[in-house]
């Protein structure tokens, strides 16, 4: 038993005593405390109730965290895968396996949710981009068409899927692709009374709008259709009508148009109608369809002609040699082909739906890496195991082989590559013999043998088993022959499984009525025709030429083998991460753990074996650089300064940690640790870090406290000084000399009086200066007005002179005119010839000579005046300048004056204050003098009294 310290350990490889009991004890303790995830590789136990461990906050807390930094969680695995992809530039895969109801689909959704959150375009303000939303919304669509309620799980995925999320080189999601495996199509036609058909049948019949129902002639309820009426109709806590709304919304987000949506519903409706075709048997054992009303509905919905359809069902054309002949069918045969047709329709439509989703999310953008999430059913071991179980168990055998390869063989190869001491251990876990037994072609394996029998004309299930026994009995330790049933035993990794082989040939051939499928390939409904396009051509009935090459005949087993091969190829090209889901109990109850059931699963899915083997090897490793960065803190100053090579550094550090040599190995580029050692180192590191941080905090707190203390002590010192001074003042106040000094101090000459005297003198000086300035200004102003008057007079004079000079010019012109000879001639020619006229002329000449002299005088006067004018103008300019200077002086003087005014005002106030103090003091002095006088009088009086007393004493003595 492990000590209580190991209770609820996160990593089961840490348990000192590792056995089934201790593992289950730990798992149980954790589960009951709602810790549903455990390591080594992730084990997830279905809580069967919603836990608050998938919030956005939790997502954030797991982002960019190391393996041991956070408790185990599906988000931790997703984060590791994402970072390994970015850092190692390698594709990743997360393999989620477990029994039905173990929580595979829920955990797959969580992986996608986590990746969509952390890897969406960071520039996008919304939580998810369109592509991320489409990827997330693909799930409700797949669940509606591919999930059903079963005894073990109310929302059981009846198909396997591998979802590849593609990323660009920056790590942002750039697309996605879904690959689906093995749809359980038998559920379309048959369900046990405790189970249901696929969800869509119930959602459509309960929730579809009447227009759709009318279009597809769906006028009945769930009880009216053969393929739903025997099943359960409801699931506790699930509202099919609301789920239908969710489906429509998801289809809209993914971009499936309403027309396309209707086509998917057409298939569901046609399957429902097909189930209701009533086939009867006649006397000749031949099948008849007497009531064709339902078949008419089927043909209307599928877009095929009714007559050909019915004929194809009850009397199909078959090839007999080179001839085509009509062959009558029995009721059972017809019912079988109707059901096969219903299953084929549904399966093909489901495939088309997945393709349609892929078309939306598989964008042709830059794809650098991918993370693939595989959600596939685990080993199935029932009371009766058929062909479906073989396919599922074969898949799981291969996945377990991949797990073993990765965990044990590739792991040991890596030790060899890293050159560490290691003796290769054969864990005896090679599952290849079982896989070969199923898939090999030489010698013929189970699937190849089945395929061979399918083409043999007279082969039956019995001949198939006999052939198998003949090849494998006693030839392989993995093969056995059952005692009672017709079948074989296979020794799988999980357990020995007995298979019964009834109906295997048919299941593998999955035959369809070709008459009907050809009809469907020519349907008037394009969607139906596209689903069966591989049946086009090679027909005689419709006269069409062989246009499309018919698909090569591939059995179900062969198809599955090919798909699985391609899946394994992809997985081997990735770095895998394993998640094992566990069902805690068979009752779908929260908080209950059924120990044998859980142990069985742990054994089946290799958890126990994996942990055991991991403890033998070195499951944890770190590169030298990362190791040094992370753990150097545990041995500081061990490494010398400067360059130390990574290997040497790791060596020195590990020696300093005093780890036992067996606990680790130093490779060429990494250090390898045994399980649990790294977790211990992490713990020591955490303690060390918390010590460092506590020390740092203490240092900071100490510094702050010391600072506060210094401040406080300074304050205290200051308070003491103040107190001392106050005490001294108080003491001084009691001193009579001080009191006296205090009284007479105002009377003592002080520096202030001298200052007041000086200021008064200054005021006086300034006042005188101000007066002088004012007078000067007045003088200048009167001179200015005088000059202005003079200027006006001179301007008038000048004006007169100008008009005089104009008149003079006119006169000169006239004179010039008379002096010129031609003018005289002209004048003579026009002159009057009388004597008066001559006199006039003489008169005029005289006047002219007078005028000439006047003109000359005027001329000299004009010159004189102009000179005078110039002098006056000069003088005026000077006066202007003087005036300007005077104005400036006046402005400055005014400024000084106002400053002086202010100063005078202040001084006056000061003087008044001093006067008041002086008055107060004089008053006090007067009082003191009066009291002094009184005291003197009293003193004289006392003296007199004393003298009188002395006298009377002398007298008395005498
Ligand atoms: N982590 C979880 N938290 C809450 N409920 C869970 C969780 N995992 C599973 N469940 C519950 O268990 C039910 C079954 O889970 P889920 O459908 O994922 O199982 P499965 O392994 O995919 O089964 P199947 O193989 O049948 O599809 C879910 O419908 C859900 O109610």
C-alpha cells in the first residue's frame, strides 16, 4: 500500500507501489473529488455530470503551460500537442479511445474547443473566427445524423472519426477535414426497444416545419413508421424539437444552404417510407406489393418511376449467362433488399454530408501542419460478437500496436539514437501476429478469406469458417476454434474474443438490388442520382451507353482495411498523444465507480501495462538548454561563468542534485529521466522559487519599513527640538530681565526707523521729480500747439503763393505769345487799323513791363517764401521728434509715477503701521513712566518713612 502522501497523485507513475489496486485506489480517490483526469498518458473518467473545468478561464490557465505546471487535463494534452507542433514543426495526433459512453466524443469536442480558442486569429475581436465556428458547428450536424441513443450512452457516436485541424506556419487554424469510419448503418432498420434510431429521425418527425413534411409526404408520427415505432421515442432531458433547431442553425453556420438541407432530409423521409412498404407472399411463395401507396410515396421522394421500382424489387432482371432474365423474389428477399436499400441510402447520404462539411471547412489555404484527433470506439467484447465487432477490434488492435510501438519500440530506439546505456527489452507486446491473422493475404487472413468466399459461387458462412479453420487452426497461437458455435476465437490484446460468423458473407458483400440502384442513379432528383452515380452505365434496361466506369467491387472488409491503412499511415507520420477514456459504471451515474469494470478497461486499453513499462524506461526528457534554464536555480554557482557545453552543464547540474545514477541518463542532446523524477525536480524547483520570492518580498518589505522608520525617527527628533525650544521660551518668559527687555524693546532705536526715514526721503525726491516732469510736459504741449498753429498759417501762405504763381505762369504765356514774330504777323493781319488800337497797344506794353517787374519781385518773394517754408518744415520735423520723445518720456514718467504711487501707498501703510506701533509703545512707555514715577514716589515716601523710623529709633535708643 502506498503511504497517504501518494493519495490523489496526478501521475500514476509516481506511485511507489504500482499495482492494479493502487492504481484503481488513486483513480477512485481522484474521481470522487471531481478530479477526472490522471496521467501518465491522459486517463479521463466520465464524470456523468457537468463540471466547472471547461470554462474560458481554465482554457487561459492552461495556455503555454508545461506538462508538470498544471494538473492533468484534456486542455493540457491539447496545449502540449499545439506547442510540440509549432516548436518541433511536426504533425501531431491525439488518439482518444475508450468504450462506448466513456467520454471520447466529449473530450474530442474539448480538444477542438481548446485549439479553436488558442489558435484563432488574434486580430479577430470575436472569440471564434468564422472558420473556427464552422469547425465547431460541424459536430452538432454529425451528431444528429451519426449519433443515437444506446443502452450505454444517450448520445452514442455510431461511427468513428478522425478530425484533422490544419494550421498555417503562424499556428493559426487554416482549415479542417473529417474522415469517418464504420457507420453503424444496421441501426437504420433495427433497434432494440431500449435504444433509438439515429437522432435525425426523431428530430425530423417531431420538429420539422410542416412544409418539409408535406414536401416529403411525412404525415405520420414516430409510431407510424416501421423503422422507428419499436424504438424508444424520447431521451431523458433531451428535446428533439430544440435539437432540430440547433441542427438547422449549425447547418446555416457551416454554409449548407436550405436547398441542400432539404436533400439530406429527403433521404431520412425516403428511409422512413421504405420501411413501410408492405410486401406480401402469394401462394407461389412469390412476393407481391398489393398496396402500392407507400411505394408511390417512396418513388415520389426518390424521383424514380413506380412501375420500374416495384418490378425491380419483386421481379428483378438478373444475368443468366449472357441473357438478362426476370427472377421472382420471395417476401424475405424483397424485405431484405428494401432494408439494404434504406441502409445504403442513409450511409451514402451520411458520407455526402461529411463531404459537404469538408467542402466548407477544408479551405484551400496555406496548410503547414495538422493536429489530428481520433475519436473511435474501443475494443468491443459482447456476448455475441459479429462482423462489426471484428472490424472495431481489428482497428483497436492496430491502434494498440501503434501505442506499443510508440511507447516501447520507438522509445527504445530513441535511447539508442541518443547513445544512452540501455539493454533492449522485449516487452512481449507485439500485436502483429493477431493483426496478420486478420489482414494478411499470405497466408490468407480472415478478411482476405472472407473476400475470397464472397466471390465463390456456392460459398456460405459455413464454408468460410471451415476454410479459416483449415488455414489457421493450430498454426497461430492467436487463433482458436470454439466448441459450440460456428465461428472462431481471436486472441486480442484486450482479451480472447469469440466471433460467430452467421451472415458474414452478406455483410461483407453488402449487396444492393442493382435494378433499383440503377433506377436511383437515373433519378430525377439530382442529389439521389449523385449518391448512386457509381451504378450508372453498363445497363440494358434504359439503353444508356457505358458512360461512367462502374466502381471496382470492394467488400466492406476490404474498404475498412484500406481506410485503416491510410489512417495508420497518417498516425505514423505524427507525434502521438494518447487519451484513454473510462466508463466509471454501467448505470450512467455520477459519483459511482465500479472497480471491476474500471480495472477491466484499464487492462484492455493498456493503461496498466503502459505505466508499468514507463517505469522501467525513461519516459520524461528535456533538451540540454531547457534543462539548464529550468533547473540551474537548484544548484546556483555550480556552473563556471562563460561558455559551458550543454552536456557538461547537464552533467554538473545532475551531480549537484545528488540524484542516483539510475534515475537519469544523459543522451547526446537530451537528459532522460525515470518516471516521477522530473516531477520531484519540479517540486524542489517550486520550493526554491518560493524561497527566492519570499526572500525578495522580505527584502522589499524590509527596505520599505526602514524607510518608514527613518521618517518616523526624524519626525520624533524634530518634535523633541520643538519641545525643547518651546520650553526654553517659556522659561525665558519668566525671567524679569527678559520681561523688562520685552517691554522696552519697542522704544529702542531699530533698523526699521532708519529704513522708514530713508523711504520717506525717497518718496519726497520722487514726488519732486514727478512735479518736474509734469511741468516739462505741460511746456512741451503748449509749444506743440503753437507750432501747430504756425504750421497751419504757413500752409495757408503756401497755398496763396501757389495760386499766385499759377496766375504768373498764365501771364508769361500771354507775353510769350505777343513777342513771337509770326504771332505778330497773325496779330497784324487781324489787328484794327485805328489809332485807338495803337494806344491800347502801348498801354498794354506798359502794363506788360509793369507786370514783368511785378513778376520778378514775386519770383524772388516766392523763393524767399520757399526757403522760409523749408526752414519751417525742418523745424516742424524737429518739434515732432521732440514731441515724440516727450510723449515717450511722459509714458515712462507715468509708469514710474504709478509705480511710485504704489510704493508711496505701501510706505504710507508701513508708516501708519509703525506709527500705530509707536503710538502703542509711547502709550506703554507713558504708563511705565507713570508707574515708575509712582514707584519713585512710593520709594521716596518709604525712604522718608524709613528715615523717620530711624530717627524715632535713635530717639528711642537715646
Ligand atoms: N467530461 C465530461 N463532462 C461531463 N459529462 C461527460 C464528460 N464526458 C462524458 N460525459 C457524459 O457522458 C456521455 C457519453 O460521453 P460520450 O458521448 O463522449 O462517450 P463516447 O465515449 O463518445 O461514447 P460512444 O462511443 O458511445 O460515442 C455524454 O453524453 C455526457 O453526458
